[in-house]
């Protein structure tokens, strides 16, 4: 199972909006609405930010939003803040086997 | 409060065996799958496998099948990841994570266990 493809880095100025793409195949992103996004600050464990493509867990800022079209999912961060600087990973269920999971390659978000 | 507390960092030599642990609390441990995720130094997240402590049903990523063993002891709410013969390439941070059935996502993460394999 190959990793989902994300851009290595995305940057933006405070207050701007940025979008991170996550491209998979018809066997993962395209076949399930179970795309999640995780934020990881240096030296910390990842944190769930978005589940089921576009839902936010309790406590996650509404500046984070998700969407999906075909085999590509996207995470948008609006009103970019310094604290948003982190690595972001998408993930999806995959048809390769029951309950199998696949992560994206990861994107480093830099706040300029 | 849901918590997954992992065992401490380990330094091992190639060829040695190792078993790391992940203790859950604050929820019904037998009602949720536990995933294991690897993160090699400076690299991304890799899904290793999953176990259901309720009946010990276990699945592995093809990349890790035969390389590690995932187990659990529901009597003490603990999941395990073990190696029979470590390699230098096993050096990584390992996370246990609760998989939420309702969210179809990994909602609670352990703090991670750093495994260093070096001669």
C-alpha cells in the first residue's frame, strides 16, 4: 500500500489561508469518506484535526476545514496563526484489507 | 479522561528482542481497536497494524507482517508491540493510538516510545 501524496511544504503569512492536498487512489481516498487529518508539532504526538473528510472533533478550531473531490482530499487552514506551524498528515481507510489504514507523506506548514 | 500511556525509551543492540507497552485508561479498553504507528527519525507516519483487545483480533500492514507481533492483555488494559530480533532500521518512535469506531479515525494517541537500535 503506497502512501498518499502530499506536498512537502506549504507556507503562508499570518491571517492568510492555505490548502494542503492529499492525493490517493480509487482504493483509498476515492473509495471512502473516512479521510482524516492530523497535526504534529515537533517532538509531540500527532493530534486529530479532521475526521470523515470534513468533521472537526470537539475543541478543534473552526479555522480548520476539510473537503474531498474524487481521489484528492484537502485541508484548508484559514486565518493562519503562528501556532499552526507544524507537520500535517492525511490518512484514509484502504481497500487493501479490512481496517487497513494509510497515511500521507506529510506536509510541513510554515507561517512566514 | 482517556489516556494511553506507553512504556519508556529503549536502547537495544541488533539481534535483541523487545516488547513495548501501551496502557489504556478512562474508557472501555475492550471496546476500541488499538493501532500501532511508526515514525522513523525525520520521516512520516506509517501504519503498522491493529488489535481489538476485546477478542484479540489482530491485523497487520503487509509492510510489517512477520516483522513485529502485536498483542494485548485485556485484564490489565494493555497492548504490546514486540520484536524477536531487532535491526538498526527499527530505530524509530512508536505510537499506540485508539481508533474511534464512530469517527473512523485515530482519536487518542500515546506519548510515543522511542526505540533506538545500535551496536
